[in-house]
């Protein structure tokens, strides 16, 4: 959840807007300078910067949830997704960009989890920006070394007989987990199924919700 | 980093501030203009050294890397950056006040 600012109330009782009211930092000055220089040099326009922010804000895990729900419902689409997730999602109308997207499927024997040990590579064109924890040193360091312990912290206890596969993302190879379809959902519509698909279930740090 | 020992995964989540979203946008748009690749950004991040990963926030590292790459690509000079940053600082004491509007 976005953290709230109840501990930073102004005298009027309203939260400060932390993005605009904190003392100007060195790096914020650099951002303003870089952006304005790029505009002055004709590299970008202010409108393009704003439009890019809007486009990124519009991407969110519900897009991935529609892909997962369709894969659960349509065996042919599931096969296409596992064979070539870039094209399968692009054909659904999602702007996947230049990256390669690889879907990995959770089954009763295999659980997949994704990480980017280098930095923060994430299927952002499908799911939006990654959660903060995905970018932390702790997640990136430990997921490749002790994935079961990390998963347990997220509330996912893997039985010993389930193989855990960790996928390390790169700039041009992004993974998305196709979570296992919950039991008791036979005959559900794709819209209803999509409601069960959480962001974390597509990263592998969670499971799809039970009906 | 991968494989190093570390503590529990922090689960704090914050909304991205406007300046952070703008850094993200500049990264996408600068790459689209052909001034750098993700590899070029990554190389500049590595050059900052390990301490930068302790002392700087995520988008602080990214704007530093974008800036380094844009200067190397010749989009603007170090002098132009210095003058611009100096001028931005005179506008006000908060991010909102320092906008050129």
C-alpha cells in the first residue's frame, strides 16, 4: 500500500506533499536541469515527458491479470503465451515495447519466482512499475540464494516436493509468472478469474487468491 | 549483490514522487532518442561504486546515470549542466518552487 503521511501533518492538519514541499535536493536540481536542457536542445518536449508519465501510470497489474485469466481459460492461448509471451501479449493489444517477455508456468510440482539481481528489470510494460521491495538489496541478494526463505516472508510456504525455480531478469529478458489456477473456479468467466490474480502472484512471491 | 547475505525483505511501499516519475520518463525518452541503452545506464551505475547503492535512492542513481550518459553522448556539456543547476537553485527552496513555469 502507498504509505500515508499521518506522522507528517502540517499545522492545519493536512499532510505535506512530500514531493513538492521538502527542501530541494541535489538530485532533484539535477532532474530539473537535465529535463530543461533536453527540452532546450529539442530532444524532448514537456508534453512528451508528461505523456510518458501518464502512459507509465496507466500500466498496472490488472493488465497482467487479464493475460493470466485468458491463459487459464483458453488452452490455445496458454500454449501461445508459454511459447512466445512477447507476441501473445502484444496481440492482446498491450504495448510490450522492445523487451522480450517470457512466461513461466507454476504447476503442482514447480513454483517460479522472478528477481533482477542487477537492478530492477521487471515486466513494467505489462504490470507497471515494480514494487519497492523488488528493487531492494535484500530481495535481490537473497532470492537467488535462499528463495524458500524469502517466499516464506511473503507468506508462501513451498512444500519440499515442489521445485523452486528462480529467474534472473535482464534488460532485454523479462519474466512473468503464470500462477496456478485456483481449484473451484471451473466455468468462471475471464473477468471473474482475473480478480483472483494478484501482482505478487505474477512475480511468484504470492499465489492466486482462492475463490 | 545477487547471493550476498542480507536481512529481511523490507515491504514498505511509497508512491513515486513527481520528480521520480520524471526521471523514469527521461530514461525512456532518452533511450528512445538513441542517446543511451540500458547497458550504458548500467555501466554508469556500476561506476558509482558500491557505496552509492547504500547512500543514494533508486531514482537518484538513475538521474545521475542518465546525466552521465547524456553528457557522454554530447547532448549538452558539463558546463551547461553546471550553469543550469546553479540557475535552478536560485528559483526557490522546494521542488515545486524550482520549476520554470
